[in-house]
C-alpha cells in the first residue's frame, strides 16, 4: 500500500464511520510518509494532522 492509497482508505473509512479502520489507515499513511522527505509530503502530513483532529472529535461526539 502506498501513501496515496492509505490516505484514500482513511477518507473512505472516516466517511463510513469506521473509526478503528480509519486510525489503522492513518498509522499506515504515517509509516509511508516517514519514508519520504518531509518536503515532498507536506500536504499529506497536513491532511493526516487534520484527520487526527476530526477522528478525535468524532469519537468524543459518539461517546457522549
């Protein structure tokens, strides 16, 4: 799985409400992003950070 595929899987899992799968895709995406130079993955890293915030907020909302 490549970085782009992991990001697409993350988005699909998030929209489907499957947060455990979304966290798994996010972890995989970070593994691929760490293999590449930060300058080439700036946008992807920002996206991963945004999804972290969204996942945490969605899980808090679901728990309450």
